[in-house]
């Protein structure tokens, strides 16, 4: 059973357990219930003989409190539909939450000179729809679909088991634990596009399982994953799996010095063996879509592939700087004629302040 099926089964089961979202009683009806019970108490107080004593009245009040408690228990698992930073369905006891959202990416790209080989164009780059949430206190999920260039595909689909802060398990299709910029949502990257180094070297999404968590009062974070290493929606072409590891630390996160508490460092590593018949015609492109590097015909991956990354960032108030150094080393073959190791390196640095 894949991640989408699990998420659907979980949602349907919970709804059947808790009752219809639309059939739940409104706050006005619940207020009317309380009002009616209050009037009942007042009537009983008037009808209670003076010589019945305090005990009789306390018995009736205790009975009313029991009924009120039962009414709250009966409605505790009802679902509520709210609009708060997006569309949400939440149980009253907050043991279930379902969030539905989406994003559209629209571009206008225009060349500046006649020597630019790209074409000026408008482009609906992608439309994404997702649902995420949690069941009880420990089970979280996300399923996202992306429509781009006339076709749709699964972007992310994972389950996360969060019993402890220091060790959690995530399975499915998710972002591989590598790099700072690659793991930052497109909504929050500092420029309109990620750097060329990140786009070409970082692995982005993968399918597998990952242990992750935070230690030392969140000053140290870690992620260790075993993945296919072939990107989104692809099975592995061999029995070897990629190992992905990332460590990141904010050593002064608990400091009272605002100037220092925003310092962070990190490192990432992926190791695996890949065998691809041909990767000719592929290679990095500019943001306008112009390919500036292409592998020759017949070239394929044929052996060990290693990615390495170092990252650093510092944020204080509206000011922030960040940077990464990334390296990719892999063994390539030329149609069985011969093989050799090649490497690509890249880096970026940013410094921004908010007005």
C-alpha cells in the first residue's frame, strides 16, 4: 500500500469514527443546550423545598455537572471546518488535523539581447496541490501532486512517525537530507531561483526511509536516510541503495545574545552506486532554459557516486547571510569503451536584509 492509499484510508476511517463534518452541531445549538440546562437548574432550585436542605440541592447540581461533562465528551471528537492560514479540518480534541493547500508558479521570461539563444515567453511553470496533517499525536503525513508542462505526477508522499523528538521515522517520497538551500521551501529561498550549484548537484526528492531528530535541546539536528537515489517516481535500477546523511547545528541557539544565537553550520553526504545506460543530452540549464553543458552521446553512470556539502548561515534581526560549497564526484563510462571519474564543484553566497 503506497503513501496516498494510506493517507486516504486514515482520513476515511477517522471521519467514519468521528461523524460527518457537516452534520456536527453548530456552536449556537451547543449554547442553547447549556442555556436549557441552566434553566433546568434554576427551576429545580425554585422547586426545592427550603427544608430539603443543602444535600438535596448539591445532589441535583452534581447530576447537572455530570450531564455537562457527558455533553462535552460526546462532542469532543466532532470535526470542525475552519479557514486559518488555509483550509483545515480539525477534531475538537485536536487529535486529528487535515490541511489542504496549493501553489501556482507563473513565470515571465524575456531575453535582453539578440545573442541570447532563449525565447521570451510567459510560462505556467507548475501548479501544486497538497494535503497534510496528523492523526493522534504521533502520525504525520503529506501527499502532494504537481502539474507541470501538461502532465501531473506525485511530488511528495510520506508518513512520519513522531514518538520522540530525538528520533523519528519518515518513509515514502520526500526531500533527501542534503544541503541547506535544497531543503528550503521555494516560498522562502532568498532569490527567485535556487543556485545552479544546488540545482545540478543536490539530489532533491527521493524514495526510501529516513531517521531524523534533534538533540541537545534542538542545538543539533540529524538525518540518516536509505534511498533509491533516482529522484522522484522512479524505482532503483540496481540492488545498491544510496546512503544520505546530514548534520546541522545551532551551537548558540539557547544564548541570550541575539547577535550570536542565529549562527548555524552543517554538512551533508550521499554515497551510492549508479548504473545508467545513457545520460547523453542531459545537463544543467540556465533559468531561461538554455543548456550550457551536455554529456556526449553514449555516456552513462557506471559506479560510485558521492555528493558532499558544507553550509553556514547567520541570521540576526532582518539581516541574514548564508552560503554552501557542494561537490559531486561520479564514475562515468562511454558506451563500454572505457570509464573514468569526473567531478563538479559549485558554491554560492547570499547576503540580504529586509527593509
